[in-house]
C-alpha cells in the first residue's frame, strides 16, 4: 500500500468514526446496561465506577454498606461485568466497536485525557466520562496502560506496539534537542518524515498516531499556543509569571500594558494559579527579557527595544546614524522604540550637555 492510499483510507475511516462520535451517548448506553442487573449488583457497579454522578468508592466502603467482604464485592463486580458482556446486545457491541476504532485510529494507544476529549468532543459531562471508562472495563479488548515517569495513564488495544511508541518519542526528542526550538505539529512532523526512522515506519506513523504519541509523552509537551517542545523548556512549561508574560507577549506580537498582559496570562490558563497585576508589573520591571517603553507598557527586548530613558534612546539613534538628524527624524526613531509623547522627546533633546543643535533644525551629540 502506498502512503497516498494509506492516507485516503485513514481519511475515510476517520470520517466514519467522527460521524459515529456525534451520536454517541455513553451515559444512556450504560444506564440500559445497569438496568439488566439486580439492584445490589447495580449499586455496586455504580459506586465502584463513579457512575450516575456518584463518587468512586473503595471495595471496603461498599462491603461495609452491604455487609460483604472486600473479596465478595470484587467477585460481584467481576461477575456483573461478565454478565453484561453477554446481555449487552447490539448497542453495547456498537459502542465497544466505536471505542475500538477510535483507539485503533490513533495507533492502538491513547492517553486518558486525549481519548476522552476525542471520544466526547465538546462535552464536559463527568457522567459521560465515567460511563466511557466503565465501557472500557466491560470490553475485553481494552487494557489500561499504567502511568510511568515518561508516559501518562492510557488505554490501549491488545497487541499495542510499545516499542513503536518509545522509538518514535526518542526520535522526536533528538529532533527537538538538535533544533533547540519549539515547533507546530505539522512542522515537527515534517522534520520527522525526513528521517530514516520514519521511512521505515511511515505507514504506521500517521498524523493522528503522532498526535496520540505526543499526548502520551511527559518528556515532550504542547504549550497553550499549540507549540511543541521539551518539557524542560520554559517556553513549553512556563515556570513563573515572567515566563508566562514572555509567552503571551511574544504571541501577541506588540507592546502592551502590564494590566492587559495579566489578563492574557489568565486567559491562557497555564495552570491553576491566578496572575495579579502588581505581581506581573514587579516581575517585568526586573526581567531583562522586557523593556518598559511607556507608562506601564512593556515590549520584548528581542524586538530591538533596549532599557534606558528617552535621552539614552536619542543618543543611541544619533550614534547609529553617524550624522546629524533633524528633529522629526529623531522623534520618529524614538517613537519606534518608546511609547511616549512627542513633548517628552523634545524635553530630552533640549539637554545641552548631551545634544547640540547644528544648523537650523538638526542635532548631533555633544
């Protein structure tokens, strides 16, 4: 099979799965399944899996309520799930097939969060999320992939190729280390596709599979702007307010007041912490990545801005020009680097210890 025909087949399968996802109602399916059980058995499953909005309960807590041993509760749970596998009928079969097809599309393994986001697009319903996890327990073709130091908790299909995952992540890490910068997924995929490793596994490593692998890895992360990099990079996992301010301002693309920068930080929801204006201002004023260019307005130093008062900017402008400049030329150049009033520049230019007038309307350094 050529890469083109493989991509066409993936597209067809993907559109079919997407169509099924739009009508997928896991909570309703699970409710019908539970109705097939005796009241006590149903109650045990509801509590064990946190169904119907209930909290997850331990074997011990359930045993105490029903005057049963932990082992007896465990056996009832196992027997009840086994019974549902045989009683579920075509609706259960269709739900398990949809789950199977979704995981298969993404390389036979998906992190828990990515899987639930994909299977329940646009839904924030916790009841549906818990119902899906229950269906995974009912389906014998699925198994849990325990969280490790390098990978998040995941769901996988029997026969999942773990070596393919670890090998691909290792190659991606090498690319990121060699480039030393963040990538959009399409650009990182293009770099990967230029490797011998990809050429050996190109039919298995579709864009969806790569997306799934990336969502699994703890070593490679995606920041709120969709940029991929190593987890140790501040541009991917910002450590403090300064890192967050740098990221939002860089993507904003222009200088901004610290109050607006604070709002942009909070809007991106980097983590659970709230940024406050006073903290942001205090961090920016002492961080060399930022330059105060006006009253509370900050720019990035990498944009060409430099610290200093207006007079310093005038000196820099005249030094770079290596010739006398007119008043308007100086004002225009300063305004490119500082958001100040025209009169502020004229006051700075009137300092005769630093600047002298040459001819009718030109200035040079003393």
